C-alpha cells in the first residue's frame, strides 16, 4: 500500500505516474520510451511540491491540498498547450520551482 497509493484516497500517486512517464514518453535522455503503444496524451503530471506550488501560484486548481485532483487539473491546463504530450512540461516546471525556492 505504501508503494502503490490510490487516487481514491486522494493521493497524487507521484511514484506511479512518474514511472509511467519514464516508460511511455519517447526516449529523450530522461524518459525511456519503452511502451510505445500507449500515447503520452494519456499521462497525468507527476505532482510534487514544486508543481503543486506552480499550480497554486497560477491558480490552475481550486483544491488546497496536493492530491490527484490537482494533478488532473495541472495536466488539463498543460493539455491546452500540448494535447499530445502535456507531461513534457513537468520537468522544467519542477526545476524552475527549485530555482525559485518554491
């Protein structure tokens, strides 16, 4: 249960969605791209503290806790920029948050 939390419990399931990102997105030096039959458009952003802070600063979600619904809202926003691969933005957002200290 510790390694496989459930979105039904409110968890953003960061480890699971990060693993899926690595396996599904095309190989690019970060992602492995081993599961080519699953489209990247189906992925959910791996929600960490930096991406959650980004969501709060830019009002991408109405939820006050880092949970599955926030991950879904952030993904929906990123799909407006790139519907085919919305998760490609999580790495730069996360690292920008680290540099900014949020």
